[in-house]
C-alpha cells in the first residue's frame, strides 16, 4: 500500500514538471516576441530621425549657398498691401476728367508741361451749374477773360476754370450742352465722379480741392461762386503777399446759429454735434474762400474719411478745425458787405 502511494506521488510530480515546462516555454516565446517588436520600433524611430537629419542638413547646405537678398522698402510695402488701389483709380479719373475738359488729350499734356515748370500762384475754381450759362458769359466778359487772354493769365501764374459735375442721368442733354460749351471755350474743370446738385455742394468741395491739388502745383486754391464779381488785380496782390505761408485758410470769417428745426431754411441735420449753445465754429463764408496748398492736399489725401454737413462752408470749416491752420479774416472778401475797399461783390 505504501508502494502504491509513492508511485502515485511520482506520477503527480512528473505531470507537474511537464506543465511547468510548457508554461516556461510560452513565457519565453512571449518575451522574445515583445523584444522583437521593441527592436523594430526603436529601429524605425532611429531610421526616421536619421532621414529628418539628412533632409535638414540638405536644406541648410542649400540655403547656405544662396546669397543674402536685401528686400527693398517698396517690396515690403507691396507685400504688406499698402498700395492704395482706390487712390490710383481716383487719380486716373481726375486726369481723364481734366483731359476731357481741355478738349484733346495731347493739347492738355503740352499745356501741363508748360505749367509744371514753376509753381502757380493760384488756381481759381468758379462753381457753376447747368443753368448758369448767362453767369458764365458775364464773368468771361468781365474779370475772367477768355481765349488767348486767359492763356496769358495762366502764363503769369493764375489758372481759372468753371467747375461743374455731371448730370444724374449721364450723357443727357445737360451733359451734352456742357460738352459743347467746353469745345467752344475750353475753360472748364469737369468733376466726372460728382453729381451736380445743390444738396451735393459739400461733396463738390471734396472733389474740387482733391482734383486741383492733385493736378496743379499752386500756392493757393480758391473757390468762387458764379454770381461773384472779383477784382482780380487786387485779389492777386493779396495772395502774393501771403505766398510764403503754408497753411492759410482765408475768407470772410463768420459763425452763426445752428438751425435745429427741420422745417426752417438752412436746417442742419447734425445740429446735436455743435453743443448746447448751438453755434457754428468760425468758418469762411461760401461765396469766396482760399486754401493754401498744404490744406488742399490734406483734403485730397483724407477725402474718403472727411465728414460733411448740410452746408459747404460749414463742411470745409470743420475740416480745418483740427489742423494747424492760420485763419485769416479778410473783410475785403465779404462780397455782400458794404466795405468800401472790398475786392468782390455779388451780382
């Protein structure tokens, strides 16, 4: 009985040893498999890193062979998109308008070459409208002159033009009549992008000063209504005495009450901007005023962002408020006053 028990224990021990051998073998196989996978992963990463280092070394070698290139200021501005396309288009439109106002482009260009030789004293723009043919003829027959006399005046540094926009219905009879008058007199500045209308006078001031400052190099730019008679000789003397001043805003200076009732004449929709006293700031009266070159250039450069009010003279005056402008209250330019030695008068 003891012999049988010992025999059974030996058989059980052998079976246990066989099971242990199979378990050890499986463990060894699993460890070998994990070792292979780890080797493949590490080998792959090392190969990938080697390829990246090779690529970077190639790029560095290639860049090292290239000479350093200096980027110009113009190229930097172009890359930053600082070239103002709208400004260029506006400039081209003004040049085209001036070419049309002279009748023929080649004639206009030759005349411009003569003017650009030296700075003009003044460019005088006479605001006019489609129905003001009689006023224009009266001015041509008095202080403005016409034909060769007008060209002679330009040689002496004074350019004078009637200033008008275009009809709301482009190409209609109003535009055709102006075009016919241009061909006959050759004394217009046409504001092609401006629609001629009484309520658009503040916008007309923007177009006018932008156009003349862009095209003519003058010490002064003058706005005059077409119902004004101007003593040109005396006016030129006044301008000549101020020629060395850079920021002149001159005219018959005034202020006045802001009209807040919509039913009244001269109503100002932006009346609330003028404070509790409801009084306008000092500004030159609309019939005749003068801006020096620096101020006209300011309007030209900033015209897109300049606010306008109900009235032209208020609008122009508002543009001057924030500038270092020299206000000159020239009482002889109060055309409707009774001053004895005044330079202008209404008629």
